[in-house]
């Protein structure tokens, strides 16, 4: 009973709060390390009586579950059964799922006769050494802290779960290595006898004998394997096999490789190199089942064999029509595990998916999607849509693991399949508490990548995460923060949610040296929801970290730029590190060049800009640019007086525009007279001289580079003179300032930042603004701008209407009395 209570405590130990100062961060990390040590060795925290109970709970080897982990239960009932088994087996997450294949490795293949002596020894005065040996077997002294954490946080075995689809058909036994196949344990004495015979023969055994020796030794208890690999007599056997490798028949060679899998030979073992070379030589003499089986063994050994896979893919490309359904699914699985996509096969892969789609089991559908996702294989929208159609209809019956794999591919294909996403919102929230942290991360990341907001899904994730946060890798924590920030969602438990993730970011700070992109991803997600943990921000903007970003495979300068400028605007009291000015200048120029080529020329922006020029009186009254280059989207800037009159401010573009428009104007006698003598006899020479002086001043300003002063409020006198000279001359109009402007030149200025939005600024099928654009509008307001939006659901349909209708709509938006009164 004490053990069950201990199991219940683990989630509470994981729950933490965020500390944003250095001292608090260190204290939090220290406490967490103590908690992690308790979780790694729960037995050491108990009394001797409790330890005895723990040993007994590890005994029932026959009841070990090979699949159906609580993280990926197929149904609610299945997960309840799994929970019942877990509470009866062992205290701790490490023993409740197939992920225990590594943790339980020392016990997994041991004979059931090995444990009763331990139970009989417990009542005796000295049970302690046995317990210590059990614990040390589970956590070897050489095991690093990172490895122990990895075992804990992986709630499913990375080898087993991707292979669950193989349980669905007996045909997979001939094309894959079956780790669940029962094997009779070989007594240690017999193993020693075999090694003794090897020493006597001194490498003169036949290939068949060598194969038999390997097969027999592979049946030794698992805890004996490490000692066997360091045994000189076993090394002699390996040398004998390598020397005679060419004399083995194909079936003998396959049996030898399977024995190597059971013995868990290291991927770099010399014998495996000899086997690989021989298999590559024999590929064209083997059948497809043998080829797939050998490739699966290489996968189980975690050995990279690109040459063998390349030959295998060439073989299957030639024998494509001979592939059965299980062979095809196994091939796609191997393509994914090999992390490469054979270009010549992909079109055929699509045709086979369409051919067998109705016959695949749901686990096979998940395996297909995972293989395509891992190999970065793009498929057509048609094929992806058909897969999503089927999944949306059968999601209730699908295991969560298979469903997550489909979501990965949906995310990679950038396909917002609404029926599937809606069904996801119905099915997945109730499963969230039972899913492991990586599964939850992929679900959340899919929603944010597709810009799909479902409050039920996000709230379930937020409620479940704090108790699991210590299992997050740096990548997981960053993706959670990004996803919630991207969708601009602050959950009901926002303080607990964000503080736990920020604290986990502090704990994983050492990982960001290797993966700097994860730190920036998390910090930007926090910035979207107006959270700036100063210690993490300071670390990210240090010169040392900036240098590390240059070695990343991702372009991180834009993220640094966005983070730095956001901190500058939203955290005026921030005293930490800042981005170097030259990097600011470099990124600004790069973003503006991109905007000129890709953003400013978009039809919806060009049309709005042109109509605003016409409506307000010329190019000097509106500017198409990026007020905040770090947000990477454009603005149409307009200045008004508080009583609604436009103010000219964009003089540089106005002069440039006039130069273009003045080309080709005929110099008539009347025009020459006006230029020399003035337009009216009543105009005094002093006024002409003043206008000439102001014009010279404008020409000097034209040569200067644009600066922040372009956005500043102009003073009264300069405003009147500039307004009189810079208004575009039109036929029948003088260059005098509008009377209303002259009268109101001392009124405050209202700066409008007009946003021409599009669908990519909003959540999918929603009017919910995404985090980046929410951040931009918030920062515009902090800088004194009034944000005016031309929403795509209004503006895009108007693009097809008459000019008068568009002008009327823009006039309503710009001169809205309510907007001016608020300003």
C-alpha cells in the first residue's frame, strides 16, 4: 500500500513554479535535482519492509505488457486496464509501459527461477546487498544523469511503438524481427560449455556450428549479455564468424544477424560490419521477404546502413508490382527509419497508398504517415486528404499513437482538414492525461502549425502539463510555449502553466547551447503573450549565445531581431544584454528589401495605398512601409488632426513621385510666366523668396537617409510651409495650404497604422488573431499609433467592387468619429 501512495506522489514532485532571478533559479534547480534523485531511486526512500514489497512487485515477468501503454491507449477501457496492471506491478512510471524494455533489461530475459531466492532472503538479517544489487542493475553506476532522465521521460519504447502495426497481421513475421517471440532461456552453465568448446576448436568450426553457437548464446539471461560481450572466448567466436562470413548460406547469415539482435551487439561491432558487406553483396540473390527482414534487424540494432537500404530500394523499385500490403507497409516504415526518401519510389508509394487505403488497419495508416514524416517525403494533397478523410471517420477506434503520427504528416503537408480537426477536438481532450509528453507536444504543435484553435484541446493540455513538465525536453518546452503563444491563448491556469514551463526552460539551459533555436522559439512564444523572463532574455541576447546561433542549421537572426526589438519596446526597464546595433541594421535592411520584393506589391496592399493617396490628396499623406520591421508585415501610415483632417508627412516619397509625374510636362508661355512672376500679382517678392528658401531646404532633406523623424509629429510653422509646397499640384488648384489645415496646425496628431490583413494573420476558419500580429498591434499602440484594420473578410470582396464603393469604405475606416474621439 505504501508503494501505491508513493506512485501517486510523483506528479506533485514535478510541479514547480517559475523563478526569474538568478538566486531563485539556482534554488529551484537544486530542489528539483533532489526530487529527480528520489524519482530515479524510489526504493531507497523506503524502509526495509517497503523495499521487500518493491522487489516482490517486480517479480511477475509473465504479466509484462509488451504493448498497450497508458500513453497511447486505444480506448478509455484499455487505459483503465493498463492502470490497474500498473498499480499491481511496480512503483513508478518506468515500469508501466513498453518503455521499460530498456529499464527492465536486466530482468526481462531472466528465468523465473532467479527471483525466489531474493524473496526467501528478505526475512533474513542481511537482505540489503540483494536490494542494492537490484537497484544497481537497474541504474548502473556508469549511467549518467541524462541517461536516467531519458529513461524516465520516454514512456514508450522507441523501437516497439513504431512497430505496433506488425502485431496486426501474421504476415509481418516473415519480414520483421519479432522481439516478442518466446525464447527458452539457456542456463549459464551451458553457455560456459559452448564457450569452452569454442576455445578448444580455435576457430575451426563450420558456418553451421558457428550459427548454432550464436543462436544458443543469444538465449542466455539478459543480465549475462554484457559479460558475454567482454568474454575473450566470445570474441574468438566473432572472429571465426567474420573470417568465414562468405561461406554462410543466406539463411544461416540471417540467423546469425538475428542472434546479434538478441545479444544487443553495439552498432559498431566489427562482426556487424562484415555482415553488412556480405548482405550488400548478396542482395540480388535474396527474395523480398529476406531483404525486408534483414533491414528490420539493422533497425533493431540501431545501425545505419545507407548502402544496404539504397540497394534494397533499387530492388523494390524493380519488383514494385510484387509487393503485398504487409511488405509495402514494412517498406515505408523502413524508409522512415532510414530518414531518406528515394525520389524514384515516391510516385509509386502514392499509388500503393491509394490502392490499399481501404484495407489498411488504423495502425498501418499511422505507420505509413510516420514513415513519410520521418523521411520528409512530400505527398500530394489528394492522397493526404483521402488519408485524413478516413481518419476523421474512424478516430474513436484509432490508438492515440497512430493518430499522433497522422497529425505529424498533416502538419508537414500544411493541410487544414477541418473534419479531422473538429473530430480531434471531440476525441483527444479526454485522452490528454494519459498521453506522454512528446505525444501531447505533437498534438499541440499540429494545432498551432495549422493555426487551428480549439479551446477544449488547449485547455486540456494546459491542465495536464504542469504535473508532467519535468519530462519535457528543451524542444518540448519550447514548442509548448510557441504553440500557446502562436494561438494567443492564455489558459485558465495560466500562471501555473507558464511558471512551470519557464522553470523547465531554466533547468534545460545547458541544452540550449547545442540547440539555440529551441530557446528562441520558447522566448518568442512567451513574447507573443507579453511575458519576458529577463534572465532567459539576457542569456539569449549575449554575444556568446549569438555566436552559437550562427552554427545552427536554422536562420535565427530574424528571431533574435524580433525578440530584441520587442524587449526594447515592451520592457523599458530591462537592463540586460542587447542585440548589437550592426545586427539590428543588417536585419532591418534585409527585412525591408524582402518587403519591397514580396509584401508591398501585394494587390490588396497596392489597391488600398493607391486609393488612400487619391482620397487624402497625394503621396505625402500616406506611407506604405514597415513601422515595425521586426514583425515582418507592412503598414499604411496616415496622420490626422484630432478633428479629422489629413496631415502631410511623407515628403521624401512625395518629391520622388512628383519627379516621375513632372516628366513630359509641356513648358507653355503661361506656365513660364507663372514660374518667373508668380501665380498672382498680389504675391509679394518676399513670399517668393521664402518659398525658394524652403524648397532648397527640402532638396537637402531629400538627400538624407530616412530616420525615426519620418514618424515624428511636425512642428506648426514647418507644417504650414511644407503643406503649402508639397501638396501635389493639380489643374486649376493653387499651392496654398488648405484653410482647415492652416487653422488646425497646432492640434495634436493622430497617427494611424492601417493593417491590410489576410487569412494568414488569423486562426484557421476564425477571426482570432495570431500571436505575432497581436504582439505587433500591442507594440504599435505602445508607440502611440492607433491601429486601423482592413480585415480580409471585408477588404478582399471589395477588391472586386467599384472604385466608389472602395473609397467609401476607406473613408469610413480612416475618418471614423469614434476612432478619433478615442485617440
